[in-house]
């Protein structure tokens, strides 16, 4: 399952790189043809890059939340769960290692 998620993320990143290259090429062609100024092309490229970054961050956040939800549903122990259990075991072992004190009998 992790491989599928990893491949999906890498495919998305690859598509982003390819798209950025295509955008740059298209903008350069428009500048060469005189249909767009160099300044407009630069601003457009910056806008596309920023929107792509925002979409990437949003997708990454959504994927992380989905993955966390799947882990909760799978009832797998997380690192923090294991650390909490280790702390409880250590406390119980420490308590068990103390010599038991017997209550004093009252002398009647």
C-alpha cells in the first residue's frame, strides 16, 4: 500500500515538472510571436508556479490526513502508542520491584 501511495506522489510530482516545462515553453513561444510581453510571461509563470505549489501542499495535507485516517481504521500501533505502553510497563516494573510492605498488626 505504501508503494502505491509513493508512486502516486512521485507521478504527481513528475506531472508538475512536465507541466512547468510545458508552460515555460508555451510562454516562450508566445513571447517570440509577440503575443505576450516578457514581463507578462514572467508574471504568468510565477502565478502558475505559485498555484502549483499551493495545490501540491493542499494535496499533500489531504493525503496525510487520509493516510492517518486509514491507519486509525486499521488499528495499528503508532510510535506514540508504543512509547506510552513502554512508559506504563516501566512504571509497573518499578512498582513490582519495590519490596511489598505488610501492614502492621495492631496488638490487642
